[in-house]
C-alpha cells in the first residue's frame, strides 16, 4: 500500500465532529497511513476546513432541507471527485445513488450504515405515513444492490451486515478507551461544579422515542425521596415532546445543556452518578449496539438501560448497570434510588465497566477490522482480486 493513497469519507448527514465518523473511523484510517479527506456538515460551508496530519476536514456543501440535499447531489459528487480519492467511504443511504455513480467512474466504494434503515424509516415522521413502507422497502433493495456492487460495506448490526451480503463486515460502536479525546474529557471535567445532589446524565438525541417523557417523570418520583438532578445533553429532534415535558413537574429537576462537544459531553458523564439510556422499543432500537452504555462504562458510572435482549447479551455479564422496563418511569426511579442508597455497590459497578471497556471491548480492537478492510481494498490494486476483509458470518 502506498502511504499516500487517498480516501474520501463522505457523511453529509453527520456533523464533522461525529464520534464514529470522525473520532473513530477517520482518525483510524489516517493513522494507518492513508491521506484522508472527511466531508461532513459544518456550521458554514468550508468553515471546518483544516489539516490535521494525514486528515483533512471539509464542510459539506450547505443545504437547508432534506429535499434540497437530494437536489444537490451533483454538487456533492463534485466535492467528492475534487479530493482525487481512490477509495470513497459513504455514510448512510442518502449517499447510495452517488455510490453507484462513483463505481461507474472507477472508484472503490465502501458503504457504511450505522442503523437498520428498513426499520428506522418507518419512524420518520417527515415522510408521509402512507409512503413509509414503500420507501423503507426501496432503501432495503438499494442497500442490498450496493452490497453486491460496491467493494465493501460496514454495519454495526449483524442482521444488517447479513442483508448487505458477503462483502460486508460488522464494526461495532465500541467506545474509545484511550487517547486525546479521553484525556481532554477528564481535563474539562475538573471545571464542572459537582453539587451534593445525586446526578443523572443522558447524552444523545432527545425525543419521545428516546425515553424523554419517562426520564422526566422518573426525576419527579426520585425527588420525593432525595435531591436529584438530570443533565440532559444533545440535539432535540422532537420539539413537541420537549414542549410537553417543560410543563411537567419533573422538568424542574432537569438541566438541559443543549448540544456540546464530544469532550464536554464526556466531561459531564465523568461528574455524574448514573447514566440513563432508556430508549423505547421502536424501529431497530432493541437491536442496536448500545454505544451509550459503553461510554458510561468507560467513564466509570453505572448505567440504567432499556431491558433489551441484545443489550443484556452484550453487557449484562459485566455487572455494571441496571436493566429496567423502559416504558415505566417508576421502575427507572427505583433503579436510581437503589444506586443512590448503595454508593459502594454503584462504585463497584462503575469500576467493572471501566475494566471491561479498557481491557476487553473497545474501539482500538474494532479498529483492527477497519484497517484490515482498507488493506484488502489496497491489495486488490496489485492482485486484481480483493482479499478477505473479515466478512460477517
């Protein structure tokens, strides 16, 4: 492999600082010797443009709506072509049509999907209900076709990888366990004032399907027993649910901090007593990789999580948190009360989580799969045939 082989990671739906797209994948590929250009969302076009060693970050051409994003496909294709990359790494189904064009233009193409969009699309309220099944089915067929035509595909779920075919590989959303991101988070956490109240935290997209109503109601119950507050961090994608909870009693115990940098969000985790991830059983939620659980584990706080079979299988054996009925705010409150009343046990849970993510399950190990995949595409230039890239069983 030539050290200067060029890669374009194109993620028009993601903010350029996205932890999987940038912190994990882009940095890993650049550290493996590739010259990487990451094109993703920035506050202003090209605002994010900068060089970081082997990694260049650029803002995606600006768009105001989903419809406009599709109309701008030719401009986005031009942005990709201008990078002169031999490997193009595309994120999410919005980019599939571009991928087929790039294959015709002689590029090696990787398709990377973080969710099961055949199920997620059924939850998209901006798509007319009468069309959702048809759109989901069409996306599923396009993904299956891409799995055959593209050079490789990446998924976080085994079921999705199997649907994408033999050239797919599962690369999970394991937590980053070391490095600059982690060091910065601990440094920033020192400036966060920790009061005597019991502190819960939720980091992620905020809305009804993410358990917002249940978390706020649980804070009402808990505060009947002891002082507690919730740090709520992330983008709001369900304004109606947000307006609804602002009128509820439990909201007086919530501190909404908005969207923070990844380092700062982690800093608040570090200063918390428990991490919440009680998302609802809708779409593919119950089969997703529990990324937020792993992050809570990495920073040594016990979690309270939805009682999904896949999540229990992945992390239940660690003994670093409590699984609850995600629809029942009283059960969430009872789990918080248990952790409050048993601080030594909660501390031991947190420590087990740290040991698990540092020693057993982390991005540094998952990154090896990504590097092997890229090496297989590079070796194809010399042999004419791609090498095995760690395909899904």
